[in-house]
């Protein structure tokens, strides 16, 4: 049980953030046709229409239904469609068949969102702290789905031989090659990681980020920047995908079964050069930009090839403690989807932006972790098996959503998320 009393969340501030977050989701989906928003390209990805409805379902279920007397569901049949994985909420539509939901149509889903928005804004001033905490949780949940929506649309569009673009191309450029890796020595000895604030308050954190606890760090260094596409091409050309030597056994099997020879979304043009497809359609590979859309298996193989390793979650989090989590290349609005390194600075660069960074740490409960009470306790804890932690933020992460204790997580073969790597070394 928490022993401190949290201040109440200001209703006006919460209402204004609610309006902003909900509007960004609609803006991200605005260029989509009903067909774009309905198709599901793989089981791990969801249709945009489903993201739009599911994020409304979250507020409707956990705030309006449970905390607002007299609220009537927009449609009593829809929770079956738009519950994601909450066993406590009962039976639900198959995740693999979300793309079959051609009805309701996109406009009806938008009407659902308006209905929920109006009811929630009207109810907000009278909600107690527990319900306001759930609104706060719902906003962070929706921001996670904004990134998922972009990931899933990118994956869907990449299946189309016409290589369509969702947004105009990012401004050309960058491309001054960064210098050789510089190593920044990390803290040695006892340190603390994790965040104690559960839901709510000005310092929001998901339950899996706590409790704050002690760790011990051995002498180590972190690379001052991310690994670039240019460096990844060297790995490819050195036979990185053709030689089992640097791969984990599972990773090598995955390479062979799936004939992996480059990051996701990389293709070879008629001229023999690599290009990539993305939210801006077909683009040349920018050698100076961080490599993106690699699996844990690939990150681990690359690290082994260089003779170094991936950072542990604790090494990364302690090093990030003094860095502004909102200062990197992150999502500021619709149409802003780039993967370019942040401007150079002294010390550790690109910690909160560009790409999520694979850590070498499994997604395990922090010592003393307990899931939140109620159905929302299913949010994180039940996924703590077989996955790895990714730290930081990426170019598709909405600005304001990040912090050092944040724990993103994916299975080691997954790579449709914006994931890259930073090396670490023992000293
Ligand atoms: Fe969700």
C-alpha cells in the first residue's frame, strides 16, 4: 500500500490534456481511408480503426461506466470488439481477426470517440481522485496507442507493392556522418532505479516502473550515440547475417527461417543499393541516421560482432537520470515522423528520441512489484515473461510521454517497433 497522500489532479489541467491527446490521435489517423483503417497486416498489429475505438473503450469502461452514475454505453455490443486483453472484462473478439471488423465503419468509430469525449469532459469536475487517476492512465495508454498506430500503419503500407506514403517525406538532410563512438564512463557502485509514483499526480509512472529500488553497477561505459545505418551496412557487408558465429541460437534459427538479411523495411533497389519504405514512402537509406527496426536478436548479434554488449536496463536508466526526457527527436504532431539523430551535444546523445534502445535486460518485475488493483492490474504485470526491456523513446513517441524509468518491452524477434541500439562495454 502507498503510504503517501497524493494531491488531487487539477480537473482543468486534466481536461486540457485530455483534449490535446485525443485530438492528436484523430489527427494521426486523418489521412486514412476506411479501408486503410480496417485492414490488419499481421496478428501483432491492429487496424487503425481498432486503435481509435479501443482507446475510447478504455475511458468508457474504466472511467465512465465504473465512476459516472447514469452513463449509458455508446453501444452495448462494442466492448466485445474493443477490449484488448482484459480477462476481468470477459470474453472478447479474437486479436488475430481484428481486421474482419469492417463494421462499425470509420465514421461510426469517430462518433463513438466524440460521445466518450463529451461524457468524460462533462464528468471530469466531479470525478474523485481514483477516477482522475484512471483518466491520467487512459491518456498515457492513448499515447502508447498513438505510437502503435504509426507502427501498424507503417507495417500495413509496407505490404503494398506501390509503397504508398502516409505523410510527405521528412525534410532531406542530416547527414553529416557522426564521428567514431566515444565512451562515457558510467556510475560505479550502488544506485537506484525505478519510479515510486503509481498512477496519477504530476509524476505519472506505470505500475511496472516501481518500486524504486537499489541496484549495483559494475565498472562500464556507454557509447555516446546510437549505431548508424552506415555502421549496419558494414555489418551486412561483413557477412553479419550469413555467419552463425555472433548469433544466439534462437536468433540464428530466426534468421534462417525468415531469410533475414537486413532490418525490417529495407529493400534492395535495381541499382543494388538499399532503400527503405516507411511512413514517407520509399526513401534512400541515410547512413548517418540511427539504424531502426531491428530485433533483439539482431542487436545482440551486432554487439557481439563488435566485441561489446548491450547496456543493462540499470546502466541505461542511471545514465539517463539527468537528461531531459522531452528533449530528443519525438513526435510533436501528425506528419512529424522522422528517424534522424538528434543534434549533437556533449556526453550521451539521442537517449530520448530517434529509436527505442534494446537493453540486455529481461522484462521482469522490479523487486517488490505488485500489479495495480482491479482490471487495470492486467496492464503490465502479466506480460513479464520472455520479453526484453527497451529504454528511451523514439521518433513516433509523443513528446511528454517519456522518462528514465519507462519500460518498453517486446519479444526478441519483433522489429516493427522503432528499435535500434547503443553499445555498452565492461571497464
Ligand atoms: Fe491498449
